């Protein structure tokens, strides 16, 4: 969950998000090195007294400062492409869950076992407990088994919404008339929070997503309880 | 791996009832057509065989897993009204072309 001092990415809860965090740190380090180098060069230009009226070209230095950035870019592009294709990989899922966006709540449908569906509304500030996360907790959480491949089918009943869990590196549009599929794996138990990420109307900020990641055996119990 | 200390659950099987596997015809993020094809195939299947036929169950499991419930309700209404936009065989005997 994002808190006030979360300046970088959230803690990862899936293997792909872990890799994305590594890539983010890698790219940020290269960025930092470039910024320091260019900053140093610019400041020395301002404060030195060198001048040379007849300077027109310097082939050697131009060759170096063209090729070096190109090599630097390769070191960013290759892991980036690797991750891009890794994210698109689909494994055979264990559970299929449908998330349907509405103005302004999400509804979830589980049909693999016994058929049931429920709506997931944000808990308003007036109904909060001391343990509730303000603007993030919902009345009916999306319960999912951990260490299991999950297929989410995301769609909408009215306008475009976007179903998002930053800790899982999941963000996918919920478009009316279209089914979008995304596959992920949660590698730990706990609560994961996200918010609708497509401006969808007046209460866009008040349709959060709460995932409760639990062990598969408890997930089966929850299924049995919900489908009674 | 360390098993968590769970209370004993003898009556419940440990393995989850698995959902339908990935269909290689629909490898994309967009699964709209997969849902539609599975729904139509199920209804063709039960017209050609019958609702209890084992092969039809797969289509049923697939469209129920992938299609939103309100789409299914809408399409079932269309089938009942005879306005479903996909050629379904009238009944088992009258269908000659596949
Ligand atoms: Cu929304």
C-alpha cells in the first residue's frame, strides 16, 4: 500500500513486479550518473576561463560522445524489452475472476466453482473502524489464492474504468463491450490496494480495489461460504 | 517449503478446481471474441447433441468463466427471442450443414 513516505515503487507482491522494481532501480542509477556528469560539465563551462575563437569541430570527441550514449541506451533497452515480453507471457491459470467496473464500484464474478458475484464498495469515512484504510478499504474484498496463477477478465458496464494493483504491476482498462485479460501471480498473503485509474466520473476517487491474498485452502473455504 | 499451521480441514480437497486453460486461438489481451465464440459453440453444441453431452460442458465452462454474467443473460434472451446474431442450427435433425 502507498503511504505518505512512499516516494518510489510499492513493495512488490509478485515476481514480475520484483523484476520491474529491479529494472526501475537500474534505470534510475544510469539516470543519476548521466545527470551528475552533465551537471558537472555544465557548471565547469560556466566557471572556467577557457576560450578558443577558432574552434569549429573536434572529430574525436564528437565520435566518443555519440557512441557512448548509444551504448548506454543499449543497457537500458535490452532489460526493458526482456521485461516487456515477460509481462505478456500467459501461463495456464488456476482461477478466473471477472472484474466489472461500474459508476462507481467494482463488481466481481467467480464462476469456476459455484457461480456467485458481489459488489465491492468503498467503506465511507463515517463507517470506518480503527483498522480501516481511508479511501482504500472496501466492504467486500476480492479474495484470491496466493502462489496461484490468476486470470483476471476486466470489463465495464458503463464508462471506461481501469483496474489497478500497483504491488502486482497490474493496470488494465475496463472498457464497455470488450473483455481484457491479464494474468498474475501473488507470491505472498496480505492485503493489496489499488484505485480506479481512468477518470470515470464524479466518484472516480472512491472506487478502490482491495485484494485479500490468502492460502488456497482458505480460498476454497471462502468460495464455499460465498456460494451458499 | 514450510507448510503453514492450518487447522485440519479433512473434508475439503486441497487442490482447486481448475479453470479452463489458455486457448491458443486467443492469445491476446482482448478476450471478447473468445467469450462470444465459446457461448455460440455451446449453443450450437447442445442443438447438435444435447445439453448433457460431455463435449458441450467444456464450452459451457469456458463461456461461464470468461463472459460477464450480464452478457450471458442478454444473449440468452436473444436466443429465446430468435434474434441471436449467429447462425444456430434449428434442432438436431434439421441441421445438415455443419
Ligand atoms: Cu472508475
